């Protein structure tokens, strides 16, 4: 049965034809529609950067409504980085505008023979020439489009030079710094010679049962404001994670060689705020407004979030926070994923440190820990695919094949996707999430944040195991990851920010069902939403199996499996990954 | 008037959501009588609504559908409006919207102002005594309403950016 079918726009970039239709039947918005579309329509084994790949951009029925922070669009395609299902969400203001324009899903097929952008003004949709935008970065592209179309309120989702050059971890970005960052969706867009999607929308989102919907919105808001992390997140956003991870002893210092960073106070949230943050920034309709605007001697921009902050400091052994912010701004402009970019650079530094590669291998660039030259030059070289950048643009897994077995041992990726800035050995739920989820090395499918709070009653209620409330416990982590995966799919369908829905546990399936029921004016049971998410979770696995995924690829980099955390508060922590995976497969009903 | 402090505004557009929801029971910026101009490349955000300005050029309305209420707000007599958009074109800061053949102007919600209550950052406030703000500096108007709102924020934001340049930070 269909909970909600939205409007779907099909854009054939080869034939330059635009058709209108419906979103798939089995779905509740966003990622659910995209994954079902790709499973149904994509031929197995195709080249992710060839014209046969399909790029889906979706919002959901609740996007752009009064429900707080329903601000994300989900971009999905076969990933050029992993070869499996790729998808990524971006916050900001593009998604609600797309919803107000009356389009719930846009499916791009084929490829244009010259650079184009898609113009959407409510029902008017056109493929337009973008040759004058070629080579421009994300900021330049956005500003130029708003200027020439004479509307500063237009929403633009664009690729930068990195997407044009098919860097396998390039992003689709809106609002200059809000990226669908993971799995290389920017490269897929670039392979279609689609430089940008520009949208203006006026159509109201109107709940069918206003009272019920308003009650759900109010409950959501009160859960959020009552959460213990509400005030800290308002003040520091995700950057507060750095001190928390340091206390837990799971920082990825010097590319995971240590869990301690001696200059923590030079690069943490408070220093960032005190020295470089000039104001708070928000995504659409959010009362946490956890983002920030920076002003530095390297220029200005929105960010950094924790991943760029930690990735370009702690992970690369760099104590110069201002430099890291400059790199974050640069990476945003070029259209690179900050997680993969930081990981590639940090890995390269470790390779140099270990003597696995020589200066000659990297065009003589100084690769010592924290090297300013490496941090400022490598992103540009990667985005332009110049010199060593051409190889690094392939991602660490492919690049390591060139550098040999010793370099391969040092990579930190799963299924080709580079990991976040934390040591999985000290956070067992996150370790499992990184090992098994459909995207590859990724913590954000659904954050298993419950394991960081030690709240046994809440964890028991959510996943059925008290033990799962503790990060170093292995019991119950299969159920925890399965639950948070479902919550992740739900969030990617409501299109609510996961930093709220998953990281602050403010929405469960009961409340989500109230919001859907109020908006649609029909009774939607929590169970139906859960089952829609289960269905999609299985469909995503099926997609990957069809692309040749072997269960043994559900793993972590060997460096996390054959030795404990060497120092700090979690010193000695190891993972029994096979146990965790058995537990998870049981939850999923999968065979080994 | 509704005043937005450009130094504090985070650009979340909750005011637009609340305004359109309060007045129309639905969410769309096109239904909102307050609009947030975001100059992302300059890091500036600011909500723009009717300033109850000294000049009140919108009152040039040829059918006399607009009048001034007791709080200084602009009131629309819908049946008199012929949708000529003279008021939309007249407003120097782009604070008059237009949807379904009717102009949309801040009416202060009849006194209990929804956007001010909803503003999460505290950037919005109601200033009852503030009735004689001149928009002379923005006249004659150039560009369309969204360009005018952007220009308004650009001008208001100049001292803020000057402060950043001189070392002002979020907590200072």
C-alpha cells in the first residue's frame, strides 16, 4: 500500500526531454523513493560515471512544512567511489524550495553533450546552457546564477570544479557550504554535464489535518528543546564533539596512530568559537541553528562542522585551527567531500611518515604531519586532477593500489568510502555501523548515539538491550545499529536533519506517524513507517549484492582489528567484529 | 514595526514559516509577509518586513485599498484591490509580497505578533514607538523586490562586516 506518492520529474539529459510522473509506490519520501527507483531501473554492472547511471534527487511529503528542520534533499545514484549504492543528503534551503515548486523527486537519466543547468520555476522546467559556468567554484556558480537570473532568493544545488573533473568524492552543494557530500554524487552529476539545479517555488505545503499536525510539530519542538544537548548544540554545533571524543579517547590523531591530541585546546570548539566564529547560521526552520560563519585570514565561509574541523587538524596532526578552517572553506568551494579529502590527505601523510612513499611520488609536496603546503595545495590538485591530485581524486582505496601493499594497510576505508574522524575501536555501535551499512565506511546512516549516553532505560525502550547504552559493550549492538538504520531511513524520508532526529533522539516512529498522519489527513501507523524503512533497508542490500557485494566486505580496516587503541582513556580497547556482525545479521535475517 | 537585528539573525526563515502558517494555514515563502534576505557570500541574514516607514509610498494605491492602522501597520481592504501591484513596485525595501492576486503586507498579526514570538535567535522584536523610520536612502527604488531586500541587508550589514574585519567575534 502506498503511504504517499509525490510528483516526479524525469529529465532525460541525452534527449533533452522532460516528463512528469509519480514517485514510486512503496515509499515515504526521500531516500525510500530513490533506493527503490535505482533498484528497479538501474542495470547492474554499469559504469557509475557513464551515461547509464541515474541520478535521483528527492525530498519528502514533510519537507518545507512547519515541522522543524525538514530541510534535506537526498541525492542517490550508483556510487563512483564504492561501486555500490550511493546516496547523500544536504541540509540548507534547497530542499524546501524544491518541495514548494511542487516536485518531490527529480530523476536525471542520460548525459548532456555540453554543460547545462536545470531551471525550475514552479511548473516551468527547462534545460539551459551552462557553458559560462564551467570551471566556476560552488560560491561563484551560485552567486552568478542568482545575479543573472535577478533573484537573490533562488536556491541552487551545484557542483564545483571537483564534480566537473569527476573526482570520485565530489559533492553536490547548496547554500555554498551545505553538501550532499558522501559517495561522489557530484561526480555523477558532473558525468551528466549538469552543472546546477536552480529552483524557485511558491506552492504552499498545507497539512490536511492542521490540528493534529501542529500537535506533532509542537511535540517535536518540545522534545528538541528539552534535550540535554540542546544548549550545547546551539552554542557549538557538531564542533562540540571534539572534546567529547577526546574524553572518550577515540580521537583519530595522526591518522589513528594515537587517541590523544596534545594541542586539543588549540583546535577545539571553544577556541574555534572564540577566535574565528563571527555568528551562528541556521538551516531551514531550525531552532538549534547549530552552524557557524567563520572569518579568517584565509577568507570566510560557513563551517566548519566537526568532520572538517577534526579532519584537517587532529587527523592530519595539525595544530593550526585557522589553517584548517581555510582548508574547510577551500574544500567547500571546490566541491569536495571534507571527510574523504581529509582522510586521503591524512593517509598520505602517514604513508610518508612510514616511508611507504617518497617525496618523488607526490611531486615533492611536503607531507610532514600538519604540513601547510599539503593541506592547502592537495585539495586544489585533487579538484583539478593535476599531478598527484589525479590519482588522489580516485579515493584512497584506488590510490593505494598504485602505492602498493604497505600503503594499502594504512588506508581507512570500508567498501571504498573513507571513515569519519573517530576511532571505531572505542565506539562499538559506530564500528558496526561503519562495517555493515550500504554506503560503506560511514557513521551517518543512523547515528548509534544511544551508546554514548549511558541511559539504560531509554536504550532498553528503543532497542531492547540495556547494555547497548554503553559504548564499549558489544551486547545489543546489532539491535542498536538496526534501529538507528531504520531511524536514519526515516529521517532521510522526513528529510529532517539527522543531527536532531538521530543524534538527539527527538523523533521516534510514533511521533513520525503523527506527523505523517497530520500532514496527509489519513491514519498512518508507526508500524507502516517501520516496515517501509525495513523494506528499503533490504532493497539497498539487494542492490549492493546485485553489484557483486560479498559479505566479507562487511568489515573494518585491518588496523582496527589486529591491535588495540594504543593510548588515552580507551587504551586497550579492541573489537570482536565478527560477533557484532553475527548479531546484526541475525537482526536483519541475513545468512552469513 | 518589526525590527530585525542583522547582527543576531541566523537566517533560519522560521519567521516566514510562522507568518505564512498563521495567516494562511500553509507554509510557503510566497505567502509570508516577512522575508529573509540571505547574502550567503557575505555571511549576512536579515528578515525584512514592512517598516511602517515615514514615506509610506505604498499608499499611492490607485484604488485606495490600503490604509494605515492604529499601530502604524498597513491594512488592506481586499475587495477594493485591483491587483495592479503599484504597492509592490513602490516599496523600496521589497516588503510587499503578492500571491493569488492580492498584496501581502505585515499586519502585525492584529497585535500578537507570531514571527516575533517564534524567532529562535531573538533577532526579531516589535518596536511600538518606532513609527517614523525613513527609507529615503533606498529611494528611488532599483530592482525587483527580492533584489531590494538583498540591497537593504547589504547596507544594514556593512557595519557588521566592518566589525568582523576589526576582530569582532560572536561572543564579543
